[in-house]
């Protein structure tokens, strides 16, 4: 199953396969309620259990793949950074963009470090400091951005709901908004097909 065809599948703190598991569980419950003919009920129960097992296995496999790209500590660190750099910024896509600058730097290596922690903690770049508290919203955004980034790599998608193109890895704040730009000084206008965070 390719996730590239449905980039709206991710929501705060979830991966795209959780919906498959819930769907399988609902189908299994429907099957278990089929008691019109005993042998049919038994067969339907078996099929339902197989669906649940397969969906849960797929979910666990996907989560294992995500873990190859980021850890829980990466989520926390990115949530802290978003809280520091963009806590009062709206729309939420502009908070997510802060996270994307980090991941774009991880990918392009232009700034030296190629790990999430290394980029965030690089001296003179982000206003990060450890121990910063963060809101649940900013944690959810961080987890969502990281999941989309990892999914691009896992599924070979060039764009899985990102709000900032790969070449934009810098920004500055004017006190109310952050403005994102690339190495050539071109500013991003947030002209994305849809805003993944519009309904949050």
C-alpha cells in the first residue's frame, strides 16, 4: 500500500496505519455479531480475527520503520523548539514549518550536522534550550512533521503533506510571524495544495 496517494491520512500524533487497524476491528465486531447460522458465524469470526491481526501487524511494522528515522526524544526536542520559536504563531502550518527547516537541514547537510539533535543544538542557529516546556499542540505538530518526513523516505514520496519545500531551511521572526527562505534568499509564500493543520 502506498501512502503517497493520501497525504491527509496523518493526524496529530498518529500514523496512517492506525485507521486500518480500527477499520479491521470494526469489521471483526460486525462479523462476530453474525449469529444467523452457526457455521457462518464461526467462519466470519475467524476472518475478522485474521483482519485484526494483519492490520495490527502492518501498524507495528510501519511504526518500526518510523523508529529508524526518529525517536521519542527527537519528538520532544522538536516540540520544545517549536514552542520556543513559534508558540504564538498562527496558522499552525507556520509552526510546522519551523520543524521542516530542521529536517531540511538534516537532509541537505548544508549547515554541518545531519541529525535532528545536532541541527537543533547547533550553536548560533536556533533559540533552543533543554528543559523547555511545550504544549500538547506543539508536541502533536512535531510528531506529525517527523512522521510525514519519515514517510516520504519509507514510501519514496517526494511530498507527503509537507508545508515547506526541501530547499527552504532558514527563517527569521518579525515579532508576530516567521518568514522562511532558501539559500538564494527566496521567501516561501505557503502556496501548498492544502493545509494539513487547518482542521486541528
